[in-house]
C-alpha cells in the first residue's frame, strides 16, 4: 500500500465511441492501461498549477453499450466497424493492400476514484472546477467525454486523515456515489487455481489454456437418477472476464531515436506484446477499503514487463 493525502472522485463520465478491442484475443471493456493512461495525462495537464500526483485508479462501470448490429438471418452480433487508414491522408483506396485499423466501439458511463498525493484543501473548489473543465477536453480509451447530467456528477475531494477509523467511515459515504455499478478488480488467484486443477488431468496445460477454460461457456451432459441425460451449463463463480493488463517486451530496449517512426525521439523504445490475466466485476458496496480497488503501474524493465496491478486478492488474503 502507498501513503495518500486524499481520494478524488470523478463520477459518471459519459464516454462516446470508446475503443473496446484493447487486446488481440478479446473484446469488451477497455483495458486498465487506458484508465491509468488517462489519469497520467490528467496529472500532467494539472501539474503546472497544482502540486499533485495520482498514484492509483479505481474503475467503476455504470453502463456499457457496444455498438453492434445483427446481420440479416444471423444470430450473432458484429461490430459497426470504423476503418481508419494507418497513415493520415492516405488516398490510394484502390490499392487493396492498403493497411486499415479496424476498431470496435462502445458508449459507456464510468466513475474513476483516484488515489492522490498533494494537499490543496484551501483551494479545493477552484481545483475541482478546473478539473471538470480539463476532463471535458480529453479523450478516454479513444472515446470523447461528454458533459455529465443530473445531480452527483461533480467531482468530489475526500481528505485522507491519519485516523483509520475516520477514513473508513468517510469512504463508506463516498462509495455510495459508485452505486449502481460494478468495480473492476484483478483475480490472478482464480486463474492459478483453475490452472492447478486442469494440470491434475493434463500436466501440459498452460496458463492460456486455463484462461480460455474460465472464459468459455461450457455445456456438459449429466445423468439423473433415472439414467436420463440432460445438458447443463458449468458456470464459473462470480462475474469474471479475460483482461489485458499490460505488455511484455519482445526486443531489447533501444535508445531514444534509434528506431524509426516512433512517437518521439526522447523516449527509449521496445517492441512488446499484450499480456492477459483474469479480472472480476464486483459491487462497490462489498469493498471496505479503497486500496482494494486501486490499479497501479508495476514495471520490471529488466524482464521487459509493463503491467497494471491491482491488490484486491493480496489485501483480501491479508484480512
């Protein structure tokens, strides 16, 4: 756990056309990397006027609407794809080899709870007003942020005191703003448990097999007392989902400017691939401490790992 000075709630952000194909193996709610990146970009925009740092992000979803359609005489859904050329201004559409980026989109309503270091109690109202204006000019997971409507849509600042009992009482009031909704947490323990169970019958099973087994819909036969066979669903406990949590390096870390066509010439560069784990959606009223919700960066440059980590399982076992 990290020390913090307060909790900053940005409630009920309406995001239009967010990218929901964050990883190569799944689609759905955006990866935690999108929300940590948003918090980092927000911190940089506010840093010139306010001495603050966002050290963790809690993600709560209130509404999620994928932009899909059902083809004629089909049962499955397909994305209303937006096809953008890789190179801006590329006009040789007659070239069938022209590369396109196909993206699935969704509208969503989310709340973010930011773990904050920095003291601005005397100027909290001015800070929250500037925060609201700044957020509306940003993008989240590639989507546009629209003005929130109704009561309870303004950011809130909750001071984190030295007295733990007082802090938890304040957090219980704050988490009411997160309802109704579901919070995203990390559950690698469930993935490890399923992997160990599968290896009892097949020792060659790997972690990807366990993830696919947990994510799949299993329909299995079962005989009753009369010997008749009926089919039933095998359901995993809880609302669990495959989750892209970061990247693993595929190459050495190149010095700035050595690789052509990178984003900038001042940052080291490394080719990477996506890493998957298991996430779970839980109701915020079951959370008793904000540390259970926080997603944070976890970097291991020596091994080429750039991850988003959540301490829900660790703190749960500690209690």
